[in-house]
C-alpha cells in the first residue's frame, strides 16, 4: 500500500442513482414460496408464507385436581395429539360418590403435545402462527431458494441511511422541504401525506413524526433528529443501535445522525428528483458486526442501464471526497489533500494517524467549537468517512 | 507443535467481534518478549464468512512489521523452520457475538445464580436467566426461549437429593420451547443439565427428544457448596464441538491451533486467576469495550466474572447514557456543556463507533461516560460475586423466594490490584487519565495498585498460559502490564478541609511528609521501577486498612503515574453545588496533571 493510500478509514454510506439491488426474502422456517424465477413482483406482493409452531401453554393438572402427579395422570381424559377447544375439560376427578368434583380445562385452542406423569403437567400447543413475506421492492424474482427464500432484484436509486427505526415500508415519495438544511416540522405534513414516504431534509421534529403517523404516512426520511425526541417517539431510550423490530406505525430513516445536521445535498437531490415515484424503505439498523444500515430504494424495474460501480473497495487517498463525522466539524464535507504517514498529535494529546483536508464549504461552519474556520484542517483519519458513489 | 518447553516463537490471535488482533512472541536471550502486533477486520460475517481470512490478514501485518514469513499456502507455518513460521499458534474468539448461553434454574438467587456464575466463568454472555421466581408465566418463558436462539442452554436446579418435580417441570418448559440454535439450522441445540442427580433420568426423558443433551455433575450439590468446574468445562467443550464447528471458517482455524480455541473472556479470566494465585493477592480486572464491559475478580482465591452486555463505549454508549443519566455523566466534567448537544454527540458516537475525540472537551466527556460505565458494571459485578445464598440456615424453595441478599465477596479494602483494559483506558492520551477513571469508577479503599493492559493482549496471553505459562507470565509482566502506580484512599467521611491523614514516604532519594486534608488529591512522584516505604496515619474518622485512625506502614510500588493520595473519602460524594463541584473536579484533575488545560478554559477560548 502506498503512503498516499490507506484502508484505515470508515467506509461511507452508499448513495447512488443507478444500482442493481438484490434483496433476500427469507422465511424463518421452510414453508411455501408463491413466486417463481422471472416473475415480476410489486413491493406489497406476497412471495412466501409459512406457519410457525404455535405458542405453548402448560396446565398443571396435578395442581388443578389437588393430587399427586402420579394420581392425576389417571384422570386426564385427553390424549397426546388430540385437538382441544378453549374451556374444554381435559381432566376430571370425582370422589366420595361424586360429592367432590374437580376439573381442569384447556386455556387455549390447540393440540395436546405432551402429558407428563412425573410432573402432572400437560402441554397444549396453540394454533400455528402464520408468517408472510412480501417482495419489499418492485422488481423481478431472480432466484428461488427451495421452500425458504427468494431473491428479488431491481434497478434503481439507493440511499443508505445511518440509523433507522421501524421495519419495512413502501409508498410514493413526497418531498416536504425545499433545501437540505431545512427543519422538517409539523406544519409541512398535510392530509395528502397518507401512505407516502415523506422526505424531510435537516432535522426532523417529534411533532412532524407524530403528525406523519396521524395522517397515515408510511415512512419518513430525513437528515437528523434530536436524541431526546427520538426516545420520545420510540417510547423508551434507544440504548443499542439494533433496530427494525419496533412497531411504531411509521418507519424512520435518518441519513446523517443526531443534532442539526443537514441531509447531504446529493442524497436530498437524488430523492427530490424522484418525487412521486414508488419507493421502499427499511429502518433496520445494526451497527455492530455484520453492519446493517437503513435504506431508501427507488426502483426502476424496467430500466436496463449499467449500474454505477461500487467504490467501497477504493482506499482513502489524496483527492478523496470525505465527510467529517465527529465534532467540532461534524457533517462537513472536505477533500483530502495530504495523508501524513507519521502519527501526529491532536488537541487531546493523542498521537494518531491524521489527514489534512480542505473544507469544501467553510462558510457553512456554524458549530460553536470551531474557533477559526480554516480552509485546510487536520483531522484524525478515524473521524472521516469516504463519500461512496 | 514443537515441545512446549522449547518454544522459540509463538503466534497468538484474538478474533474479536470487530477486529482480529495478532501478536508475535519470541524467545530472546532466554526471555519471552512481545515482538510485534498486527490487526485486521474480523471476517466472520458476510460478505466474507470465513474467520481465517481476518486471521491471515492480521498475521500478514505481523509479517510486514517483523520481516518474518509466517504464512505459506494460506496457512500458518509450524513449526519454526529456518527463521520462518512459529513453533506454536493459539487463538481466542469472541467473534459473532461470542458465546451466548441461556440459563435455567429453580430459584433465581440460588441454583440459577450458581448456573449463571458457571456460564459467565466459562466466558459466556448470559442472555437470560429463567427461574421459577422470575415473575414470568410459563408461556412467556417459552416465548423468550424461542426468540433468543442461544448457542446453548445450561439447566440447573435442585441440590442432590432435593427437589425433582420442579426441576423436571423446567426441563419440560425447555422441551416445549424447542429452541433453535443460533448457528446452523440443521443441528440440535446443545443443552447441559447440571442439577439434582436424582432428576437426571426424567430430565433425559424430557429433553433428549429435542435437544443435544449432556449431563454433568450438579453445580450446586448442596446449599453450602458450588461445584462449577464440570459445567464450565462442558460449556467450553460444547463451544468448541458445536458452536465453533458451525461458525464460518472455524473448523479450519481449529485445525491450525495448538491449543483449544478459548472464548476471549475465559482466556482473560484464566490469566487474572493466574496473576492472583502467583502473587497471592486480590485482583479486579476490567475490560471496557465498545459493546460490553467485562469485570473479573479474585478475592481470597474465589474467581468471579460478570459481563455487562450493554455497557460499552461505542455501540452501547447510548445505553450508558440511558442507565446512568446525563447528570451523572456531567458531574465528572469541569465544564458546562450544552446538555442537548451532549446527548446528540453521545448518540453520534454510537452510530459512528470508530471515531475518536478530537477536542479536549470531547475527551473529557468520553472519559466521564467511561467512569459511569465502570461504576455501573462494577455494581453489577458486586451483586453477583457474592457468598452462596441460602447457606446460613436450613430452608426450602419457598423460603428462598423472600431470601435476603448475601454479602458481596468484593472487599475494596482488601483489594490489592486493579487492571484496566479496553480502548478508553489503554489508549488514554495521559496515563493519569486512566488512573483517575479507575479510581472514580471503582472507588478503591486503603492501598491499591493500579495497572493497564498496554495493547489488550490479555486474551492471547490467557490462552497461551494453557500451553506455556512461562511465556505468558514473562510477556504479561514485561510487555503487557503497565504499572500506573499505587493509590491511597482513606475510607470514611469528613468535613472538607479538615485533616484526613499524614503520609510519610521514604525512598532512596529521601523522606517526604505530607499532611492531607479531606477533599484533596495529591500526586507523589514514584517511578515505574521504584518502591517506597510508606506510612499512612489517618485521623479518627478514616481507615486505610488497619481500622479507623490506625496507621498502616509498608512498601508500595510506583508506576508511570506515581502515588495517588485520594482524600475525597468513601463513599465518594461530589459537591452538590454546581460551582463547587466544577471547581473540585478541576482541582483534582490539576493535582494529578490529568489534562493539558481545563476544558472550560478551552471552551472560553473558543
């Protein structure tokens, strides 16, 4: 590796107009696949279905009949494998010529799975739980993996976010803001936002999210949010960035993070150009190993163009376009002009690998810690991410 | 592998969840020394799904730095031949989330807690503890077991000759859940039964149909006795046979190593136990990582480990904020940062976990957060590292539902050494920062040595100690452990400014006396290879180990920081008044020369 190139940087988020996007749609257990390779599918279309074993409920018959497990077994009147209805009598005892009568009933509908003569317990397995998987994106089924999964492919625009909440959603893109740094507030959300994916730009406010949920919007994409407002939206503090399972009635994708950070201009313009088109979003995020980022996909299923190449494998080098991802320069864009080989001391006294970068838009510096906005600054390489194509 | 006694070179790797770290150790003039260290991203996850790629990348960096060829045909050359390769290769692993175990027992504070200790001691993350008194209904327990997908389940319950029926009921619950293993859909989930020996047969009947059941000796054969060894050993054995064998690339990696691959925390625990045994001391070790904080302790020969799964400095930093609260973090900062901005910055660290503090204020906030993570993790450790509950009197299960808490084994006054590791401690720009973080987070009492792991190689040295203790020991003391010094912390309370203790220190270069007042901190220079004869004479309200007001004398060791005299009292309480608090924090930081200048001055300057 040359001195001017390094892999010691944070891979950036992908924002591209032309990508070939494949998404695996997998059932938790084998089941039925309802499509075949070559089928064109819509995002909301069912592609596979299965049934998970139902919840299990135990009934302590010995306790219900007030006798030992060994005695209770003789009074159980159902057998393993038998179906039962709710409130159906499953064990019954009579003593003193019927004077004392004890019964145990099935608490749920289901099937008797086991009867234990050691514990006097009986296990009822409830009705199977149906799981259905949709296509998530408009596209074509390109692969069927047995009775478990399919792969859907589309061409289209892709913008990865940094953090999302809520699961998958799809709808028509509707742009709420006019510039990348505008605060996305309640007043911008109207009744006509129902079923849409709403695109803000800068910080989205809690009241805007609540309004979007009230009018029945499918999702919101915006640059950033205040941490306390996200907690309130979630109903609990977000402790670890493993998300996607929340039931919020609205999915949210943040492209930049927390605070007053504007959406990257390229992302905003890419989405703005596609206003009115169908889009799919997924709020699922997992920052730890096996990074999963939230995403916005705007499919063009009929397109035939060549995809833009992924640039993730290109290392950081002089001339790289980067974004600064830590205070005091958080959110600013810059160009790498030098990558010193030797470690250098930064204001914390830590000796680290640094990059010298030229800020692209120093006039926009509004962060209070930047004492003297300079055109060329020195930053730890760990605090910049390369802008991916 | 070459004869253990004649190892000339050793390669050791630790496959972490994010990074794979490799170290090369060589025998130089009769002593084992660390030569170089390399690292590369771990490759267990997609798109690579082969742990050996990350291992080879890390080893390649070691090759480049050492100029020694270590890899041939995609494998590590062994034994050493003509300056190429190494005589032994060992590895630890916590990749893919480490070893994840679910624990089932009868009573939460008794057999379930013993089982939890066994799993933690084996290096596992305990995902949940299911017990009769956990406040859940059966269907909730079953749902929980189904959704968690652990690597294995440890079932305990009942002392030998005791309760059988309830134990079998719990086993039936496990069977009803029919839990699936996390890795590899095709194989049955390993389950270990380590409960009442009389329950073995019915438990077999309940569980053998749906799980891969192993039965080991009861881990709580009597109320008075824990026997964790067999269960711990079986967990590690199953970790190798099943979990590792299913993880991407591990079968190949297992073929390369000269000792069984150990879960990373188990290896660290092995090393800390060895240090405590060798020196005959009480030790606390902490590894504060990005996602989790592990705490290890050995008191009077009893080893305990806890892992706080959601207390960490990057992935889990928001959880530290949620659990500690913003005020508790800010109390350690000698400045007044805007709370809104601070909350957002902590969240931004969570979503961009590899970034580092760039301003002094940012550094102080990160280190303040670390203090709270250490405090919370240590509180959790003290609650689990206890004497056996249920020992003092005869009782049955019903009694135990209302059982009072047992005494913690963690005795801060008897603690001899604290070892810190993890980026925020090991890579703090000044060593005094690491020392003060550990003192504030753990609140040691009396006289305690402090050290940090220079580059976090305790896992590799832990697994190395299983094949060559000499090599592990020599590298540990010469290249791994950085002595920070000794802290003297009188326990007790007093009015600020009133006398606390008199300290007399004698070294080769002379004698020094110091009268210290309550609320003060002092730093007395004493270098890394120096010792001093010290007498600490506390006033009546304070205790340094011999009782209130009684003097203590002895030899103390220096370090890269020196001797820290902490007269703030115990338990540590910060001034309630905001101005007084920030002034006190600034004074203490200045006394220990912790920061180049105060953050508030930096903020004022900007």
